[in-house]
C-alpha cells in the first residue's frame, strides 16, 4: 500500500518519469547512425494485465465452535483480467476468493508498441493527477478502482483505463436458505403435491383432501396462487404432474391434460391408456399402463408404443416418481434419461429406490435405445435409500435427493440430502445442504424443485412454509467474454 512518505516520493518521481520519457527521444536522435532507425508510434494500448501472490485472511470455526482468522497467501496470477478496449475497463469476472487483501497488490502489465504504463494516484486522494510508473515490485491499493494510463512512444497522447480488482464477498460453496412464505394457505392445505418450475413461474398440483387442483404463481417477492383447474381431478392425479417439453402435463381418467396460464386452464389433449405419466426427454414422453407396461410417444397426439426394457417390468417405479434429463457433455443431441422412484408397499424387501436409465439419441438415423435397470450391487455401499415421498432434482451439475423417513424405519424424515455426481449410481450425504433450523413439514406432503436461477425450493404441507436457497457461487456472474488484444 502506498503511504504518505511513499506518495511524496512518487510525486517527485513523476518529474523524473517525464524527464526520462522525453530523454528517450533526445538520446535516440543523437545516437542513431545511418544503419539504425528509430520508429515512434502514435497508437498504443494495454494488452495484458495480471496480479501476483496476495495475502488472504480465512475465517474458520474450531470443533468447539470458536471463531478464528488466519493469514495465508494465494497465487492470483491465474485469474484472468479482461481488457475492454471500447469501454477502456480492465477487470476480472472470476472474482478473487473471499478474504483476499487487495490493498497491497503487485501488478504486471504490458502494452502495444512499447507504450509506457502509469497509474494515476488521483483516484486515491482526489488531489489531482499524480502519475507513477507501474512497476512489478511496487504494490498498489485496489480497495477502490484505479486509473491506469498508457502513453504512446510519440509522446503525443495516452489512453486511460479504469481497473477493478474484484473480490467475492461470500463463501463460494456455502448454501443459505431464506423463508419465502411463513404460512402459505394453499401449500398448507395439501395432503400431497408436486411442484414444477418454468421461466418465472411455479406450478403446483396437489390433493387438498377433496381432490387434485392445479395452481400457478409468479416468482416474485411473494407467491399469489391462481387456480387453473376448472374441475376437481381425482385425488391421486397430481402424482403424474410433470413437464413435457416445458408444459405442465398430467394424466387423469384416461386423458392427457396440459396446463396453460393464458385463460385456457387445464385442457384434455388426447386419450391415453396410462395410469401414470413418468415424464419426457427432448424426444419422447414416457408413462405406465394399468398392466405395468412402460410406453412412449413422440408427442401428445402420437400413438403410444411399448418401450424397450432390459429387465423385468415389475422393477419399474409406481410411486414417488422423478424423471430427470441430463444433457451429454460430449455428444450433441444426446441425453441420459433417469427414472427414479419406489415400488409400491407390496415389495417389502426393497431398501433402496429403484432407478432406470436410458440414452436418448436425437441425431438423424439414431436407434431407439432400451431402458436399463440399475441393479443394486452388494459392493455399492452408497445406494439411494427408499424414502417416503422421495424427491429428486438436478442441481449444481449433480442429482440432489431427499424425502421422508425410510421404508425400513432406519432413517427419520428429512434426515439427509443425498447427492449423486455419477448419474444416480452412488449417493452420498452432503454437509453443504442442511435444512433450516425451524423447517417443519408433513413428510407425505412435501415438494422440492429447482428453478432456472439455480434456486432450490421447498414446499411444506401442513405448515405452509416455503423456503428458497442457493449455493452462493451459482448466483455469481458467469460471464465468459474476453476483450484482450
């Protein structure tokens, strides 16, 4: 950091800086011979900028709960700084970690055509221009933005930049809940429900004791639910509530319905021989018939055909069903489809959820691949437990699951979040995700969803609590543009 004594020295340096700057041209003129030619350029710009190793102060909590702060260092040279030549700004979009001290920063910068780079200390004391040549051995205070100037070698002009060194103000992998509603009457009235999220909207379908109803609400500072169902649907109709190509869809009494927030409400679109609608990938949608046969169709109006399975249909889930689509990281127009849920109570020996997978290929001439069963293995100690009202969502490049108590009674309701990073093969408890201390819900009437802004939502039957939370870094700006020359 530049102190007062250093500032006086630096202000005197500007005279030396100017003299040396002009001397370059005088000496070059006197010393050149017939074989040497000195070229002066009118244009210049800062072309690269990075910082060095910085101090970092880290907060920690001991096993006894005692808080402390310790000092360490962090090599920050790998953090990219972007140079916007149009706006004349230099900044790092990937902010430095929480606790990094930017009051003493060593900077290395280069320029086009060997332009001379200076920093204007006016941004610190507001007393007028005070230019100091930028040196990689003198630290600068970036607590506030600073002005950098690069002078052309002709000595006729300069270009100025505002430089920001951004530091995160929160821990990257910390997860925080906030209460969105204390006692939502619609949510509290449900004895069973499912929640879907589309752009800016939440869709709720649930059984309030008299039958299933459908509601839609805008995501704002509060949720005001609007009822969409023009008639009361059977009590278990909500169990099929899922998104089909972005549209809330369910089956009821031999009809497939879709829901619209434009005055049409819930409309019957086609007759289907399904008792349960599983969900849809980017291609087909899938469901279960009364004969426990899995079927698929390419659209709501297409004929339903039997799906290819590599194992017994008795292993298909019939309750607490979750349908997940995961885009391939290596192949275009290819997804992994996951079907995760439970078999009914007749299968008393089940201790783990049943999981099926399918590779969905949508390229020309691709073949329809069969669904494959995730056979539980004795070597796999990390199966997803069979939980009442199992809820699974895609969150932070992984799968996140939770639910009520386990069917075997060994796990209490809402005791853990389970996370899978290998598309449902193994599931591990994760300490990052913990329920709020005053969380309260019926374990049979509970719903979880994730929205486009990476918020995780919890809807609690009986109490009407609505919670919303997000891992900090998922709310950070992920801008990837680069403006360097």
